[in-house]
C-alpha cells in the first residue's frame, strides 16, 4: 500500500536546501483553530505545527497568513513576518440541535469560509492549508476559490473512536463527512508518516498520488538541550500531552508503582489539559489522582495544567526520561520536542514517532497498554549513569536535526505546494473514485 503513496524524501538524504532557481514568492494561508498569539495558555499539536511551519516558510521569503480564533474577539495583528487573522470564537451554545449536529463545527467552517472570501478578494492566496480535524475546511471545499491542501494530524471523528468516546450515530456520520470532505477535494494531502497516510487512504478512500510524506517541523534553536553544566533532576519522568485515555495514562498510572519499587527516589510530572475520558466519562485527572492515591503514589506525581511552550521547554531539558504511552498517536510534537532537548524517550509502538526512536536508539519502543513493559523501559533508563543517559538523548537530538529542521521541512512543503498550484481544485467525488 505505502508504495503507492506520494513522494517522501528519504531520511538518510535529507539536507538543508541549497541554492535554487529564483521563483516568485508564494502567498500561503494556514487555517488553525489555535495559535500561540491567541492561545496564551498553550497550544496543541496543530497550533504548534502551524506556528513553526508558518514562520519557517515566511523566513524563506514567502507571504504567510494564519486564520485562527480568539476568545477575545476578532483581531488582525502581525506575529513577526506572519499575518494573523483571529476570528471571534463566538457562541458555544448548541441548542437542542447540538445532540444531532456538530453546531460549533458548522459555525466555525462558515466563519472560515467568509474570512477566506474576504481575504481572497483583497489579494488571492496561491494555496490554503487546512488541518484535517473539526471540518474547518468543509464549506471552503464545496466551492474552493483556489488550490487547497489538507494536513493529516488525526481527525476528531477517528480520535473519538480510538478514545472510546460515545457520539450519537447521526452526529458521528456528519462529523466524519465534514472532516473527510476537504481531504477528498484537496489538491494535496500531507502526512507526517506513511503509516498514517495508508490508514487514511483506507478510511477515506483518498487518492494515493495526492499524498506527500513530510515530517513535522521543529524549531531546533528553541528546543535544545540544557546549557552545559546544568544539572538534570536526578530521577524525574515527564509526560506532556492531553490527559486522556488515548494517551495511555491508565497504563502509566499502573507502571508508576512498579518503577518506584526499583527507584524509590523517582518522581513523575504529567502536563496537559484535562478531558472527560476517564472510566464512565469522569475527569481523567480525577481518575489518575484516585488511582495513584490507591497505590500510594500520589505524592510522587505532580499533575500540571497545560502551559505555554516557553514554560514547557525547561521541563523537557530537566527531566531524566520522557514518556508517551499512547494507544494511538499520529505524530506527536511532544516526542520530537523531547528528542530535540536531548532526553531519552519511551514511547509505544502506536506512536507515529516510534520509528525515529527505534532508528536513532534514543530510548525504547514498547507495546501499547502494557504497564510491565512500560515500567521496565523507564526503569532501565533511570538505572543508567547520567553520562550514558545523556549520550542516549544526544542520539535523538542528532536524529531530529537531520529530519525535522524547519528550513528543510519548509522547503519540502513549498515544493509540494508548487507541484499543485495551477491545478483546478478537484471535486471530492472524482478524487474518491480512485481507490487503493
């Protein structure tokens, strides 16, 4: 299957872009529900990806805009070289219809469409890029004003299935259609891994030749190892991500007492926003606190709310081991960020970045939902001398320097955009007719 997916730059051959023929700068617009300048409490993976890629493309001389949303009302401002158009988040009221229809998704899709109509009328974009989640590009895809791309992060309709969340069947069908529709109509679909690209080809009947494999960008100047001489915490294990079932936190909670028996001085820190994905729909944070209290481990674990990247970076730098035991995770930025900060990592086989961990040997890859294997991997890294752990972490740093540097990813993305600019926007029915 993967052999039919569009081109990917081999990892061993990735090099910083060299001199190229002079081409006109592109006008690129990204659509992302969150963005650092409008989300002061921190952004998720999509917002972090958008920020890094928007700035990297702007640094190459292209004109970049971002359409996002803000709880503080509509606003237009510059984030360095990036023009940010924040739409008001508006009302979240669903009325009774909200049980059957994703009302907020529809409102958001219409607001994005109106904003793009206005901005395109002022000065057309060469290409617009949407995330695959929440149907933000649905209305635009029905009558596109030019070529558009879709970036695969993990659509909400699929993540809800992975996370075991119950959605009324009629609403689930509408949500799935709203997310699938832009991808089937896009001139270009970008995925960070072949594994996830192949999955979405099957799930959404996407045309394989429209898909390009481009890794996530990472600001290596921002995410970097701690300055020489700074002491890492002796034994601290860090998790960063949503507090949800899908992240495998129940397995981590079960692994913590096993690790503590071998390393009595170990501490854990969990950073992320809470979700109602605990058993019976309860708060995951509450479930973790109850579980840890029952095992006598609550005093060893610090649970922190989501925080801006500027506050998260020192946590990466000072931890002993980074862990992400997800049941499914497309290509989490948190793993790349920890690798860039030179820390050993333990992830599950179902994490998209697991292939980078395995290839670089900067940690361990374990089966999902296996507390014993997770505990054994964490314990083995904690048992290493500090100098050996630092060398393990340094391997991960070298890997992301090779495959995730923002100038490399920006150049690959622009090349992919140029390959489809000038094509007429495709209708979803025609594209979906090509089945793998």
